[in-house]
């Protein structure tokens, strides 16, 4: 049994905000894969839960009138990976969340929870950093949009206020159109494993496919918060993909922009080795995908995602 004082089923985002405002001890629950584990371990005992799981507008993926992809935070990982819009426009995000836990966790856990719990090891974190995703928060004072690059403030901490509900994660067309990408994760096991390190590299090449026009590099567990390696990104711009020196450039460059720590999962030195090697491998695969004509155009309004089952 869980030590819960009250359990509320919010009917809308506004209702959830009201409940959070009225109950200072309340915590949001959707999939529950993180919250219930904390309760089982005695953290937050005697508090209240506000469920947003049944709010339909928080589920699914759609395209806004300007081509922005809008992801509902209550969309579970399985649905996200299999959504036609995700597969077409940002498949590497689907691949990233497909590395979370096992099938049961992916059927229950949500993208919103993965972002809002503030964990640097979250499998969506590195990829969303490279997508310049925007976290849309709604609270008692209204709606605000926070760039995901400014969302994390420390290990397990974010700028989300107690009364705020994540109502969407947005990805603008200029941040996905023309790019291919690759997410790579290292863990001690092939499944049911929290990332020892996660790395996403995305590229946009010149039309002839011979030169890097833009590169983006994101990491999880390489610092106290998810990060971008912007100096190395700039150094890659204009480099020819046939020049093998680009792999040395990225592998050495990122080491100047990270700050990993030692933990029971891995030492700092081993994480530094992973940071360098995964960047090389992810860059190589991202380039291969671009040259294989896998880069998408901007999404057209009116396209819809798949049925959301969880």
C-alpha cells in the first residue's frame, strides 16, 4: 500500500492547476513509473496525487499551423516511438525513448514525466536539447514557454513551479527540417537500464551531401544537467564529411565542454571515454542517414499522429 492522503483525477489542465494550487503537498502523476517508486520508498509519504492521465488534450502528437510538432506530455514512450509523425520527422527521438526500461515501462512511462523529473539520465533529454524543444507550462499565473536548454537547473531540478502542469513539448520546423540524427546510449545492460551516458548528434548537410552545414550535439549524464556542446557544433560547421578528421574533432572537442562525475555506474574517466566515442559513432551514423536521403522536410499542417493507446 502507498501512503497517500488524497488522490485527485483532474478533468482538465485548468482543473489540475487548481488542485495543485489548493494542495501544496500534491504531486502530479501520469504514468507513475517514477512517482510510485518514490512513494514505495517512503518519499512524499502522506502527500496527495493529482492525476493528469485522463486529460485527452495531453496525449498524442500533432502539427500546428506553422509546422511545429506538438507532443502531448502524457504520451507514453511506446506511442511516441510508433507515432507516424515522430517516425517521419524526428525518428531519433522515438529511438531514444525506445531505450527506456523494458516494454512495461515504455507502455506506462510518459515523455512529460521523463522531462519534468529533471533527471540528467533521462533518455529523451539529449535529443530534446539538440531539437531546441520548448516546454509549455501552464500554472495559476498563465502559460509560459521555456526552452528545454533553460529548463534544467540542477540534478533532479527544473524551473517548473509547483502549480504548473506541462501541457506540451514543442519542436519548431526550423529545428527538425533537413536534419538527420542518431541517439546512442551506454548502459551495463542491453535493456532495463538507466543511461550511464546518452549522446545525440544531429546534422544538416549541404545539398550535395559533402559538407556539414550545421551540427548539434547533446548529452545526458555528461554534466549535472543535460547539455549542448555548442563550441564543437560551431567547429564542425563547414567541414567536409569525407575528411575523417571530423571524427577526431568531435571526439576531442566535446571533452572541453562536459563535466561528468564518478558514480557507482561509472567513473569520471570512463564517462569521458564514452563521451568521446559515442559522439564519433553518432556523428558517423547521422551523416550516413542524411546521405541515405532520410532528412525530412517541414511538416504540413493537417497531418495527424497515430491513435494513442496508453
